């Protein structure tokens, strides 16, 4: 499959930094209020520094950069730190619920350890095999992201902060990856928390590789 044209514009995509739920081993899903930990802020700092260096090498002015995020606190917090590093105005950020994390239904807020094996995870690919009761699957994520992508004009470069599972589907769609054999939609390779990539006209480059954990919803 060919990737989605971004009209030569670059999308800098990352998931949020570590949160109190990540640290405690709780499922966040679409929960709105799960603040970053000190490690999460440090990860956002690392992404911001790396992006500022990258943009400086390209000679990009911050006025040419759009800011986009999921409407959750953790995504907007991460974006605020990155925005400060690149000199962009966080108050101009656009948030969208379609960029939220996979909805974990009845399991939202539950500790992973308390599920008693009900949630099956492919540990090699860090993907959920089980669909949570009342929750989403990867096709549901792809559908809302396709709706969001269909509305984008890609007139400027942009920083986009989303979530672990959602950003992997978004990256998969943008680069035109083949549908995952088990889940039926494009899903990009997982990256450690604190990583940020650049995608332009279907091509992805890692700008900064973080040192955090793999994906957790």
C-alpha cells in the first residue's frame, strides 16, 4: 500500500509521557485526567529538545508549526512541554477526541494485575488480543482516525501528540502499512515511551528514540 500524501508537510508524532496510571499499572483508555509523572515530564523534555534541534537544523520558524493533540490532559501536558522547547504557542493547539487512546470500556481504570488473565496481550508486539467489554478494537481506532485524516488539509508542518495504541494505528495509516494479519488494519511498530517520529508523504523517520516502556493503554 502507498502512504497518505501530506503535501510535503511533516507530521511530528509522539505519544504522551509516562503517567501516574502507567507507573501504577492501571489501564487508562479514554480516561481524561491521568497526570504525567516526573519521568513523564522528563520524557516530554527529551522529545522537545530533540524536536527543537531538528527544527533548528531545518530552519523552521515556530509560526509555521501547527499543534495538535488528543483532548486528554496527559497529551496536552506533553504538548505544552514540547511547545515550550520549540517556541510555539500552546494556546493555539487544536485538540480532538478522535485522537484519544483505545477505549477500554469496563476495564478503564482497572489495575492490569486485577484482570486475572482476562486481557490477553501479544507481548512480542505489545498489542491487545482481547477486546475489553464495552471497549474498542483496532478497527474502531482506525475508523475514527480515518475520519480525522479525511478532514486534514496538511498545509503546515505539525506536532501531534496522541497515545500508544492510537499513534501506532495512525502511523500505520499514514505510511500505508499492510493490514495486520490478526487485527485487519495497519499498525506500525511499537516505540518506547518518549520517542518522536517524523512522517512526510508516507515515509517515517525516528527523530528521537525514548527510553521508556512499550505501549500501555
